[in-house]
């Protein structure tokens, strides 16, 4: 069991993820994934979603997971190897506020249950929009309304060609 600096352990995330499966599926739908897409998961934890995303983009696509906790990244890499998808699923240890990717690299970007922990969630949202191509999609799920976002609710999505953040609910 991995205990992260954020006091979240991977076993908890696995169990919670099973309860939250409907929500997870909704975020995948919101980012309009197609075969061959490049997709980023920010605050990926032990890689529960990146493995799912790898099936949606297929081996011609690319999935990156980012987490600031090295132990989470290590566990995510192990899971990807075990699932046989490590050729197209990669991880980086990084802060959401400073993503180590080129501008416009991804077709879409998601984050789940990270934003309520961030001191400046708007900064992370801007970074996610930056690394997503024009007319791509950014979807954020948070447990509570985040400061800096215009509306309360559970799921935010943002088209990179729009300035507004829209709450789409659970
Ligand atoms: C509640 S867990 C959610 C994990 C995963 N998204 C899921 O739904 O299973 C939040 C994750 O965000 C990571 N995290 C917290 N602050 C972060 C930051 N500033 N940048 C990147 N990752 C961060 C934690 O290490 C943890 O793995």
C-alpha cells in the first residue's frame, strides 16, 4: 500500500474508484476521447484512470499521468506494466501548477479529486488548458467548489476555445 504525501493511500483510491465509476466514465465522455488521442491525467494517483484511458485511446494513442508524489508515480508505473500498456502509458512526477509538457501537446486533459487540495486551483486549470491543443477539452472533477472557479458543483469542463468554465454536474 502506498501512502502519499497528500495522506491518500492507493488502496483507498482503488475502493473509492469502484464507487465512483459512473463519475469516472462521465469525465472520460466529457473529454471526447478518440482512438489515437494524447490524453493527460493530472493528480493521477496510482494510475487507476490512466489504465482505463489507455484502453480508450489504444496503442496508437498516448496517455500521461502526473502526480507530485513519487510513490504514486512508482505504483502507477507498476500497474501499467502489469496491465501490458506501458508502451503508451507514461508517468511524470510533477506539480499540477507547472506541467512538464509543451503547449498544445494533448488532445484532452482530465483531473479527478485533486483540485480541492490545491492552494491555487485556477493556476492548475490554466496549465491544463495550456498543454491541451486548441479546441481540445479539459475536464476537472473536484469534491468541493474550488476558489477561483466561477461556479460551484462537481465537474468542471472547459473547452480551450472558450474562456468560461461550465459545471456539468455528476
Ligand atoms: C484524492 S487523490 C486522487 C487520485 C486519482 N485522481 C484518482 O481519482 O484515483 C489526489 C492525488 O493528487 C496528488 N496531488 C496532490 N497535490 C498535487 C499537486 N499539487 N500536483 C500534482 N499532484 C498532486 C496526490 O498525490 C494524490 O495522488
